[in-house]
């Protein structure tokens, strides 16, 4: 009997530890957007959420396993990327949630995750480019005239409202 209880306790502890691992590591960073006119974000196995508005510029990064995170300014470009450290990276993932000023040109790319954009960003090509692989994309441009978009996806829905 004591052995069964110990096994059950170990199973519960492992389940809790597994849940904590599934959440990943969360980092929050302020972003310096002085002189920035473009943003490029690259992710995998996770989502990209971009909110353009009056909130302080920042990013919340959630990542799991062996990944490297790049956040840097390259002239007028703000570049963010999550990269695998090796080709085989089981359960690796990176998600970005950004708060940025309105009017930026955005290039967003992810595989196996959703892209959500709220607020005013440039949608005219080459200003707004979206690459999706097994993903979904949602874009909203409140109060604006209809904009022509060319969107393509494999294995995921596209919604434009």
C-alpha cells in the first residue's frame, strides 16, 4: 500500500511539473522604437499577436525548450526572432505578444501558430507580409477603407474582418 501511494504522489508531482513545463518561460521586455518604421517577427510553433496603439512599446515572449531569442534594432527595423538551437527540437516553441505604435510596416512569419493583428499597421505590400504554415491569421483595421490583401495559407483558416 505505501508503495502505491508513493507512486500516485510521484505521478501527481510529475503531472504538475509537466503542466509547468507546458507553460514555458515568460519574458517581458520594454522596446525602444525611436526611429523604427518597420517590425519583423519570426516564430515557430507559437503565435504572434501585434497590438498597435497607445500602450507603452513592449513584448511578452513565451518560449519553451532549447531556443534562442533575438530582439534587436537594425536601423529603422525592429527585429524579433525565436530560433531552434538544433534541428531536432521536440516541444520547442516561441510566441510573441507585442504592443507597438500605430502606423508601422509589419512582416510577420510563423509556422504552426496563429497571427493576430489589432490596430493600424501598414497593409499595403511590401508593408505587410504574412507567411503562414499550418497556421491561422486574423487582421482588423477599424474605421479604414477596404484594403486589397493577398493572403495564402496551408492547413489553416484566414479571417479578414
